[in-house]
C-alpha cells in the first residue's frame, strides 16, 4: 500500500535524488539528505555509516557509473515525522530490493536507515502482478 501524503511524496523525491549520479557525486548534496545517525546494510552485506557512504558515493559516482533506475516504489507514512519506502533498483544489471526510513528534521526529510538486498531473475509478486506494478509509483 502507498500513502499519498505530502510526507511520502517528499521522501520519494529525496530518495530518487539520491539515485541521481549528479547528487551522488556531490558530498555536500548527499550530506544534506542523510540524517546524522544514518546507517545502511548494503547489498554487499557491508554495514555503512554516514561518513563512509558519503565518501564511497563521491568516489564511485563518476560518468562511467551505470544509471540507477527505480521501480515499484511504495511509501507509507508511519508517523508524522517518519516514512518507510520500498522499491527495486537496477544499475547495469545489478538488481536490489531496497527499504528506506526517512525522518523529518529541522533540515527537512533525511534518510535515517537504508537496506538493500540483491536479487536476480524474474521477480514474482506474492499477491499477483497487480500488487507489483512495473513502474514508479508516487
């Protein structure tokens, strides 16, 4: 289920920004989108903290990096200041299920937690294709 609230829309917009190569390559822009207590369980299995992810993105977000496409974006507002997003990504054939928690702060919506789980092959939807739309949903 997707809530169609301003909070969910803001979190989706910020999440998609973090997938943009121009944003990923700018430590200042990534810094503004990450909560001070940010942490991530990456698709590689590595645990990332805020400083490490900012440095890694700055190092790898060059023009030779494949674009990242997102699909099946779903959002739920869990509280006035908390949004949970789930979606899938594809980056040059590397696919992952993703889950993010966004918190509203004085600075705006910031990513607090992120997890990626790699997958391959056709993805089946547990409740049928109507529950797993093929494109982004906002």
